[in-house]
C-alpha cells in the first residue's frame, strides 16, 4: 500500500463505518481495506461511535445464539445447531478460516493482510449482533411492561368483581335487615356510648325467629390487631354475640342468630378484644344497653 493509494480512501472510513458509501465506493474501499491496516483501524475505532449513534447505547456482548442468527441473516446461510455456527459461516463466505475455529478466535486479528477484510467484517458482525442484543433487551423490557399492564388490569378486574360482590351482599343484607326491623314482632334495645366512645351508639333489633340486627354508629377506629365483640350479658356469664368490625366512618351493621340460651331482652355490651375474639370479655366496654324495666 502506497501513501497515494491510502490518500484517496482517507476520508471514506467514517462513511464506511456508518454504511453510507455507495456500492462502487464500498467495493473499492473494501478492496483497499484488504491491504491497509490504517483504514481497518480507522473503521474499527469508529464502529462504537456509529453503533452508539444508531442504537443510543453500546451493548457489551451479544449472546452466542443471537450472534449466530445475525451471521446467518447477513451471510444467507442458516447455521446448523451442532457446529460452531459463526466460524462455519464465516468460513463459507470468506474462506479465511481453517477447520472449526470458534468465533472467539475469529475476532482475533489475523496475521496476514489478506485477512483484514475478514476481520473487519467479523467486527462489523459483532457490532450488528450487539444491536440485536440491544433489540432483545428492548423487547424484554417491553414484554415486562406489558406483563405489568396485564397484572394491573387483572387487579382492576378482581377489584371490580369484589365490589360487585360486596354490592350484592350489601343488597341482600339490607333486605334481611329490613325484614327484621319492619316485622310485626320486633324487639329492640338501645346501646349507648361509654366514656371511651361518647359519640357511639347502637340499636339491636330482633324478631320472634331470633334473627337479630345491630346497627352501630360513631365507633372509634380500632387499634391494629383488635376487634369489637358484642355480648349478651346473662346473669351467669356473658355469651358472645358476634364480632364487630366498623367501616372507616365507625359504622357497622351486623346480623346474627340469637343463641337459644339467651332470653331477650337482656343486657348487651360491646367490648374491645384481641383479633378473633375471646370466650369471655377482657377489654374495655364501648357500648352498653340495659332493658327498660
Ligand atoms: Zn487506507
């Protein structure tokens, strides 16, 4: 290679690295690359830059399978799964390799000038495969995004289902409550807020079939891990009626079956107890109701 010869190609390396040369120019430049280490180095040094311009980020390494696939696309030969595909393909196309060298060997600089084009092409292919690696990771990112969207949609659907269910059960509950409170033989007991819950109150209503509904309002928020428990306070011992979990505004509507052992009306009390309730009241009394004499 003479200086004169190199001179006319001096400015082409950058265009070549960007794939911006016309066909004739490219052929000429590649022929020159066979004999000019300077141009090979120039193109090589520009590859990361042009690749970065194309893809926004320089990938570190492409998976071997992807590399082989890209090589297959470029060379038009489908790699067979058993061979070292990259080496075999490059062998076919450029005849620059002997035997079954691996791709790792391929990217090492050859000793002879005749291998320069091959080496450069291999470098280009690695860069292209790197682009494939970027594409795969982008695809993976998009897939994860879709999956997240689907999870969110599933959660929305589940929540809608739960809301519908709670609307249904609320309607059923309202009907049951109405059946009790509008019956002909309704008994009732007022429960009043105790010092710990001065704004709380409740009314228990029951019918001859021992169906009871308790409507409470103004209950203080429960400490985490606690629950309200309603009691029939019989002369012998209190009998648990039900657990009460007020809504965010301190309201609660509970229905229960009055136990056979309980003769109404009787004293009723609401206490605060550990979650799950207890057999006998242990906590403070929040509501208390005493039948009028
Ligand atoms: Zn040159």
